C-alpha cells in the first residue's frame, strides 16, 4: 500500500515547500500528459489520490496525525513479526528494522506476503533439517 509520501514522491522528512513543489510538479506533468484526451478512470483516480495526499501532508496537524498512524502501523507490523518466533519472523523483523534505519516507511504490513515468506522459509528450513539428518 502506498503512503501519501509515495504518492507525491517525497520522503517523510520533506519540508512543506518540498511537498508543495512535488505536488505541483506531479500535477502539471499529469495534466500535460493528458491534455489532448479525456481523463480515463485510472487517471482520475491518480489525480484524486494526489490531491488527498497533498491535503493531508500540507496541513501540519493532519500530517502529524498521519505520521503517528504510520508509526503505529509499523510498530504493529513489527510486533506481529516478533510473535511469529520463527526464523522467518526474525528475517522479516530484520528487514523491517533495515527499512526503519534507512528512513523508508512506506511498507505497510501485507499479511499474504508475510505468510508466503514464512511458508517459504519454513519449507527451506525443514528441507535443511532433513538434509542434516541424512
């Protein structure tokens, strides 16, 4: 799931002027690309998402609330990974910590992807155990 920061192409540390500049640049580029034809549904949705992202990030109080929600989602994701208690959980935890350390907060917990990763790691671990027994 993309965050509002991703939709505007800025980082969480971006200033108000950088957010405004990115929004205007994205909006102008999007309009220029579609100048001679009617907007498709996909284009309308993209414009709507950019406007919503700009509305949230341009207001200091809304941006603070949004950042708090992002932090809570990231914290909840890390707690779920810690509860897994498997090698896969540790791998996912380290990947999440690496994302936090790099300042990249755009990954929202995706249960299906996490479940696939856990399953793949468990299968690989059981195969290694079976090889070690032989």
